[in-house]
C-alpha cells in the first residue's frame, strides 16, 4: 500500500449557508462533516491529511478539527490567500475572494509529493467512495490517468433549494469526456430533475453522474495546474467573480489527450449543507448512521 494524501478544501466562506460550515458541529457528539471524511479516509488507508484553509480561522480550525487527527496521520495546514506567489507569474492581481478550487489545489503543491485525493470540507462522501479512491491511487493512478468519483444526480439534491452540479459526460470505458456545470438544479413540480438556464428548464436524467469534487490525482497535476493558472490570469480572468475551477484544467488535459479521467461510480447518498435548512436533516442522517452501527459511538477513540 503506497503513501496517499487526502487534500481537504476548507477555505470556502459558505455564502449561501451563512457561515463557516466546515467548522459546524453536525454529528451527535459535535462532529464536523470533515471528521467523517477523515475517519473514512484513514480506514481506507490514507495516511496524510492536508487542509487548505484561510489564515483568519486557523486557530479555530486547529482547535475544533485538525488537532483530533494529529496522532492518526501526518497533518499539514496550507493557506489559500489571493496573493500567494506562483512560479512563472510575476504579478497576481489584487482581490478579496480566493481564486477557486483549482487554485486551492495548486497552493498545496509544496505539501504533496504523492498520489492524492481532493474533497470538499462540507460534503459527506461515504466510506465506499474512499475505499474505491484508495484502490485507484494504489494501483492505477499515473500522470496520464487520473480519476473522479461520480455520484448519481438524484442522490445529491437538496430539499431546501436549488443546487449547482457538474454533470458528467462519460464514454463507454467510464472515462470522463466533459463536465457541464449546471446551476439551479432541483426536482420540478412533476418530480423530474431539471436545471434552469436563461429562464428555460432542461431535464437531466436521475442517474447522471455528477462531480462532487472528489478527485484522484497523480502529483504531476501540480505542473498542469500551475501552467493553467498562469494562462487563466494572462487571459484577463481577474474579476472577483472569476474562479479557476478544477474542471478547467481537467478539460484541458482531456482535450489535449494528456490524461484520461476514470469516473469511479458511487452509489452513496450525498449529505451536505448548502443551506441552513439542510442542517437539521444532515444532523439526523449522521445520527442515524451512528445508531445503525455504520459509525462507532465516537469516531476517533475507535481508530
């Protein structure tokens, strides 16, 4: 079993949720969503944890989250700031908002030299997905072959509002062709799933694979991310609403045939907190998993 890192993107501000949901106590003993991901990842064989955070909540993050894991795995905290130097980019325009998920991975380059998985801090992914990803990173990952866990669209919706999802186009070898970023997705009045674009609704099949930002990468991806970010900035994408997302570089690698991306299908039910109204059902779902024995009474004394 080779060394594997879990990279957790925890620098988001939770604008729709109204706070730092990555620090929210949601489990029956005050567990955060991150706690469940780390528990499942360590059980699956991940032995290093890298967290991308903002500097202003580092102390609180250490106290509430990362200090629990320091005896179980190597733990590294990385800051995502807007002005972090990037080799080959002499000037980064000033702005307040972070540059997006692709940049969040890029700022972790100095902390990671081994195959790694990327997840969001505020999504519950399910134990099976971590085992599947660990197996991929142990046996299949290569500079020309990376991966994405694909969730069934129907398993990733919120009952309390519309969501944004990356809907995957996949070929007959389960390789990713393209991710279509769809906003305002939800169940319509007739029960079918639709997204809205330019005030028009379009149906999406229930079993479509969607990205929940659970990627598996060879460390050579950092060179690609760096080159891609330089291109992104040089093309004038500097406004506060412009973000360098992971799928931007993934698309480039697929189109240039530099890498295939294996879509690993997951039947897990997504649990997360997009809106404040998601909090109570999320807490109930997590509590039920403890009661059913999917998780022990307390996570970390059990490891």
